[in-house]
C-alpha cells in the first residue's frame, strides 16, 4: 500500500498531504473533504494534528503536515522566467549570506529569487521597473508572509538608493549597465552576481567587470542538475529534467 504526506496551514494553503512517493497535495480548505486521484480524505481526518497518518476512502495512506517555506514557495505566482533552485543554491553557497546579511536583486520579475533570499537574510530589497511585475511580487510576498522584503520601483541601470549591501544579484538583459549602481550599493568585499541565460550577455558583463577597476571577477559557472530515476535496480538518469537555465558570474567589490 502507498502512503502519502498531507501538508497543514500557512498562508492560504492549510495543509499538505505528502505521499510516500514524494507527491504532495495542497489543501486550501480543510473544512471540506479533499479529493485526490487516490480517493478522498474526510474533513475530520484533515483536522488531525501534524504528523498524523490518515487514509483515503480507498485505503491509501497519507501523512498530514504543516506547509513549510519550500512547500509554499513552490506555489508562488510566476510570470517572468524565474530563477531555478539549483541556481539559487550556488548563489547562497558562494556568497555565504546568512541571517545578518542585507541583499538586493534586480529585476524582481515574479520575485522568486527575492522571496527565497528574504527567507534567509535580514533584509532583502528588490528593484523592478514594471508595475505588472511589482504586483506579482507583492502578491508573492503576502503569500509567503515575508516582512523583510522591500519592493522598490527602480531602474537598476540608473538608480541605487540602498547602501552597504552584502550582495547584489542582477537578472536583467544588460547587466553591465548596472555596474555603477552595484558599486554604489555594495560594501567593500560585497558580492555581485549576474545571472544571464545566454553567453553574449555573460561575455559582455564579465569583460566590463575585468576592464573596470571596481570589481574582481571570481568565476563564471553553469550549474547542471541531472535527476536519476531509482526503481529497485532500474537505475538511470531521468529522460526529462531541467534543461539549460543560465550562467552565473561572481564578482566582488574591491
Ligand atoms: N530573478 C527573477 C526574474 C527576473 S526577470 C525571479 O527569480 O523571479 C527580469 C526582470 O527584470 C523583468 O521583470 C524586467 O522587467 C526587469 N528589468 C529589466 N530591466 C530592468 C532594470 N533596468 N531595472 C530593474 N528591473 C529591470
């Protein structure tokens, strides 16, 4: 018999049902029975405490859980291409940002990167030029209940109103145009990371960093994630996975 995990309240997502095979079911209204393709879970069972094992009417097992940050994060609104978790991971690891850090990203897009980092750092600021994207970021900020995320309507190529930052991440079409702003915003030794999907942007950014006198270029990387399928002894890379996302260039203010 399968067993599943059911997840409980945070923001609008009340509970999560988590299955043994890793499948998750998000329960928004725990006052009604919840239907899945593996049968339904009655509202009385949905009211049980975190960690409870419950069964659907067809006998499938689920675990009831409270949603954690990552469960909710995976449900944010996304309009622009958002930065992937593998790329967020390397930014955190290479810069060592933590709960006392102050960081800024531009442009916000859907705010995926800004929201993830806000969850980790002391203060997160995000710059965006388009009102439609700012609305999405505001909705995601509410959805994740992030109090330390400041959303500003600003053009990173021309404006920098924040100072003494530990980290700035650029995800804009022409990142080399943001070098002056990055210099103004960062503290000495602060990190500048630029994410670009294609190589011409990466080349122009890195060459501008190398030719200028304000930053040291550390490295440019591409993170490749390959997921494996493991079913007893049928073990091989999955045929579908994350394709190319982008190149990440790391620099430090000198
Ligand atoms: N990293 C984001 C996605 C960014 S998409 C995420 O994870 O969700 C790129 C965004 O940059 C777009 O929303 C675009 O409107 C914005 N943008 C483009 N030029 C900009 C500029 N000069 N200043 C601020 N934002 C800019």
